[in-house]
């Protein structure tokens, strides 16, 4: 299974892309087989440093009901634990009237998802949202007028695929919505072949970009594989795919992926802290700067000295791994860090520490504490500013504790004299 890496530094959070190996099973029909969509995704991922292994069963015109009764499809589902199984309905069926869809589409979506989950509960089912026909569904227009136009048909396809995903706690790959975005903004791109139904290479490449963003949770923008399309055209399709997927992850249920909810650090005594995971998972590993230690959701660790440490927490929820790195400030027990917007503590000159508190503070006790937790200097101040001499202190890191009527605040400073 793939590993998702998320890195935290102080208050800023950002994703760090790592190489992933992903297995995909495709169950669809000619909309999947056209231009070999599975291979387009394989090549796209490979160009981004990721790898995809895949298999497929895509007989022409196949419906979900047909796949649910097809020995090859069911055998492939059970062939191995897959990361993703892509499920694509026949191109028209999900846009039919509600009675038909409730009888002939939704039950078989659930059947296939159940088969997928029974094989491996960690597999994510991905419902492949297709697109409306270029000028609507002429063959069914008279009996069901909402599909007479492209927009009418596309709106119904979107609604039904989203419902299939949410009903089964699965993911939607919003290819049809990416098509709508291209058609609405740049209609000169012809995503269709002459039958006004199947995808051209432009349409299939757009679909591959949508699947890349959906499965890898990474943007396809800038990937060098362009499937022989002109560079500018491929880059535009990459942008549309990324925007479509990432602008509405809640709608597409893409955020069903697992992320570690984090941990808290609680001072015990001296430099001993207990680290508590915010959720109980199947496995925990902690790294306090000296290598990984397998453990429980709550681990206690004594640091050698005060200072800033990057604590790493690896969790496994039974399906996916996630790694958090959080920079924590370790100070002797009983000290609490302060908000720099409220207090300022800084080196004023070669032998002075300056303290500035809000104007509302009229009295504060200032303590200078060494890295072992020993108070080495105390000074009372009856205003909101103070200067503390460091002439008698040795060079090193000290914690300045400010005790006021509203609470205690701590800031670390360096004392370095020539």
C-alpha cells in the first residue's frame, strides 16, 4: 500500500510528495479501453516518479450489472489486494430516469463495491464519472427529455456518480466534470471522436490526469508525459484536471484517505514529556530524535536538554500509513510558551535581555532559568518593560519566565558575550 507523508513545522503545514507504488484494477467498457486509459495513467504516473501496476476488464457496452455477473471481473477483484478498483458504468445508464437507476444501476454499484471490500477492506473503490454526449442522448431523448442536451445529461451523470460514491463510502473520479470545465471555457478542444460519444486522445489524457490527481492526491501539472499532445494543450488539460479534483474534494469524497490526526505533548517533570496520539490506531512508532521506537498511542520520553525537537509519529490505521513531523519546544516542566504577539523577549545588548509586555501589564516577576530547570536569576518589575543584566551568566541557552497576573509566559534566549 502507498505511504502518505505529511510534514508539520511549527504552525505551517504542507504536503511533501513521496514516490508511490499503486495497484489498480479497471472494470469498465470502451470508455476505459479507448486510447488505453490504464496505460495513459501508468505513463503519467511514471513520469512523476510513481509506478502503477494494473489489470482490466473492459468489454464494449458493459453495464455494472454485467460486471457483477461476469466471472472475469469477479476473478480479477479477488486476484490480489488492490489499492484502487475503478468502476465505470455504461455511458448512458446513470443518466436515465430515477426508477431505472434505482433498480438497474445503484444496486450493482453496491454489489461490486461489496465484492471489492470483501476481498480487501483497504481497497478504495473509485467510480469513474463519465460525460454527457456532445449533443445529448438522441436515442433516449423522447422518452426522457432531461438527456436531450449535453448539459442535461452531464448534470445527471454527475449527480448519480457522486451518489454512488457517497452511498458506498467510495471515491468519485470526476472526469465528466473536467470535461464540462474544458467545454465551458475552451470549446475549441474536441474531447470527442466522430461518434460524439467516445473520447479522443485529448479526452482520454484529461481523464488520466483526473485519475492521477484522484489516486495519488498530487497535482498532474508539470508532469512531462504528454501522450504526443502539443505541450501547451497537455499543460492546459493538466491544469483543468487538478482544479476539478482539488477544488471539490469533499464532493468527490476524495478525502476518505487517511491522515494522522496528530498528537499532543504534556510536560511531566523536568524534561520528561508524555506524547499522546489524538486517535488510537493499529500501530504507532515514535522518533524523538534518536531513532524509531515502536510503542503505544502514549509514550513518555526524557530529553537530554531543553530546546526545539522534531518529533516524528508514524501511525497505521489498518490500511494506510501516515507520518507526522511536529517541531515541539521542550522546556522544564511548569513553563508555558507565550505568544510573541503579547510579549517580546530579546537580547538588547552584549549584557542585557530586554522584556516588553502589553501596556496593560503593570507588574511582573522575571525569572532566568537554565536548561536544567534551575532558576539562576530573579527580578521584579513594576512596569511593562524591563532590562535584565546577564553579566553574571555563562554563555548558553536560557528560558525567560514572565509571571504576571494573567499567567506565566516563557521565551528562550541565547546569552553570548565576547
